[in-house]
C-alpha cells in the first residue's frame, strides 16, 4: 500500500474545532429532541429584501454568469467606500484602496501569504480567533501570542509589548470589537497600536466584522492618523448584514499593500459572482434603521443569554459588543471542556468552550446570540431541568469527576 506523505506545513495545524465538534453535535440531533446550537456566530435572519432582489435580478441576466474582475466591480467598491465614509468617517480610493474578498477569512490567508516570510514573527491575540495562528503556521511564521486578560478588561498591554523585543515581528493581528470577549477599542488605544507598528516597522491588521453589532461607536483603524503606512483592515457583510453564507468581505488600506494581496488572490480564485456583488452593493446602502432594528433584536437575545449564564453560575461583563457573550465558568469547575460536554450530552445544548480561543480562554465559555429568544428560552429551561434532575449539581459533579 502506497501512502503519500502530507506537506510539513500542515503538521502543526489541526482541523478547525467547529469542523470536528459540529459533526459530533449533529449526531446527537433527533426529531424527538433537537440540539440547540449556541456555539456558532452565524446570523439566523435574512439579509435585506433589497439585497435579495438585486441578486435575483442580476442572476436572471445570462450575461452575468461569466468570470469577473479579481478586483470586483466598481459599484461594489464604491458601495464599500461610501459605507466607510458614512460609518467610520474614512475616505477610501475606490480604485486602489479596496479589494473585495470571498469573505474576510480568505483575506487572513492572502495577507499572510503576501507579507510573511518563513521564520518571521506574527503577533496574535490570546484569546482570539484561531485562524490567525493557524494561517501563521501554514506560512511558516513564528507564532507569538500576546495575552489578553480579564484584569485589563481584555485590552492589549501595549506597555508590555513595547518593552519586549519586536525586531522580528512582521505582522500583528488585532480584532476590535474583539471576538470572543466583546471588548471594544478606543481611538487612543488604536493610536497607541499604530504608533507601536510604526516604531517597529511591522504591519498591523484589524479584523473588524463586529463593529456595528451592539456597539454605539464603530471605529476603523484606518481613521487613525499614521495608520495608512502600517495598517490594513478586514471587514465583511457576514455579521452586520446577515450574509455569512454569501461570503462577501473586503480588505482596505494603502494601494501598495492592496496590490500585494491582489497578487496572491488573483492566483487563488477567478473573481466573485456578479450577482453577489450587485447584492452586496445594495446591502451596504442600508441606513441607520436597519442597524437599529438589528441591534434591538440582539439586545433582547443578550438578556436571555445572560440569564442562561446566571443559571450556570458564570460571571460576565455587561458591556460586551458583537454576536456573543463571553463568561467565566464558576471557580468550582475543574475542567471546563468536560463541563461543556456534560451539558451538551445532558441537555442537547451546545455552548462553546473558551479553550479553543487560546490558553487564556481556558476558564471561559461563549454563547452565541444567533438564536431566537424562544430558542434561548428553551435552552435555559433544559439547563435548569438538567441541574434539578441531578443528585448533585453539575458544578459539584465536575469537581468530583
């Protein structure tokens, strides 16, 4: 039997946690008792009717099904520029400073491939989105996590970074509003990070898909003086416009940096379906009323999610932004991952354990707001009944296990 050895680059990269875990969760699903998934941040509502209509009308045109420009159509790039001007007060050149992407996740890989050489250091948040470190591994970078802690309200300890050796750092990932903790950045904090990047000659990339969810002061790093020389920003319609499965995002920044990313992207795909671009351009024109209604819904869901956390005995900050609530497990829980599995198999309610976001997330859990209040209410009842049905509480059971 012949076995072809895989590339060395994937030896240190594991299958994405949700790819494995959701298959396990799916196997628990039965018609008699459906699994309630509170793990994934995939919006459960539809995009705007105007966006859907734009897609349908465009798709009906036989001429719209061919290959498209790698840079996206002008109307989509203009809609992004108008959105940035309206929301963030940032002026972007539609021809040179915007590159549409098939979701911002592909941009993480494209940016890494465009800028990072083997052995160069990449700073990424701990806890943080696992893809930052996975992609760094794939391109042969040296991983350098920077710890975020509850003691500092999950903010970057810029003074500690400044005192460290940053001479080999090529790229720093930041993510504000931050996932999973829901922390937002101030202009002063972003300015300090931009200054740090300028002082040490590295690229800083802000992954910014949550800025319009439960956040009254959306910020772009590109609005910070001096950022144009050292910063890129990823953004998308996935969360803010209920279009996660449509795979619509972009990267914005300096022309030279956008051109570098385009070199990679143009060798990886053959352009985005025209109908999707027409729909995206329409979606980006949604006004304040769209976000007011969306955030009212998420605020109500957040109240229900925190009620679940109260039942579980968790602690959490009340001012979190984004699509999740991040909470600390009770001190009496010896093994949070085991506790989460106990809840899953006892109630068929799936909650994300914080360890998947890094070592600093070991004591934490995350609940998604992408379920209706009715479903969240059902999850709360199941968990309450599960706790009552045990001869000892889940907390004690986990401690004694």
